[in-house]
C-alpha cells in the first residue's frame, strides 16, 4: 500500500475543519433562534397572565412540562388571533386546564 500524498492529506484535514466549523455555526444559529423564540414566548405570557396564573403555570411546568408547553402555545395562539379577552386570571387558566386534561376512566372491579 503506497503512502498517501501529504498535500492530499492536508487538503482533507482542511476540508474536515471547514465542515466542523460550518456545523458548529449552524448549531449556534439554531440555539440562538430557539432562545429568541423562548424570550418572545415569555414576553407574551408575561403580558397576558396574571401573577396567580403565572404561578399556577409554573407549578404545572414542574410536574407536567408537556402539558404546560401545550397550554402556553394555546394561550399564545389565542392572544395572537385576538380571541383572548384581556388577561388570563387563575380561574380562566383552571377552566382551560380542565378542558385539556384527559378524562380519567373509572375502573370498577366486580368480584363474584
């Protein structure tokens, strides 16, 4: 097996470094966009939720992060479409959570 050309190997290394830098830049851009989106989301929620509702949503996020994210997205969509009447208080948030929460099935065991 003949030895590889050092110039060819240098070109390969240079191209590999370029690709790695490009991937790193793409990853940084994705992270920056995600941070900007999260900041916008927080700003809108701060605007439309009362302090009690924010607190309830924060507690929900600790236990059920997927459900909390879903509720946040719904609230933002309602706000952006203009279907949200003013600010959302704790009672309104409770009603929304009851609508979203899956119904629990009752299981009855009958012994004979």
